[in-house]
C-alpha cells in the first residue's frame, strides 16, 4: 500500500465530523495538501502517526496525518 491518509477536523465544530483524503506516499504533506487544493495557511499542526511534524515531512506508506488546530493562549 503506497498511500497515506490526511485527516482534517470539521469546520462545523462537531468533533465527530472529519474529512479524510487518501494521497500517494512519497510527497511532502504540503504537496499533498496543494494537490487536493486544501488551504495550507490555516493554523493547523500536522501530527503524523502521533508525532508532530513539519509540512515538509515526506509521507511514507501507511502514514496517517491528523491536523490539529493550534491553540493560542494568553
């Protein structure tokens, strides 16, 4: 299986609503987002298989990337 999965939280605010996209492995997270025409300027942190990564991370077969909203505090 030479694919990875991108999981985005819903914009509806409901925790169970997510969008899932299957993309070819071997490309960066950013390139995968661009190929899907997903906005990359959103303040989300990519978490690959439970570990925070940069958008330049090269997707490996079987990777699951979950995008978590950044939390700002003050």
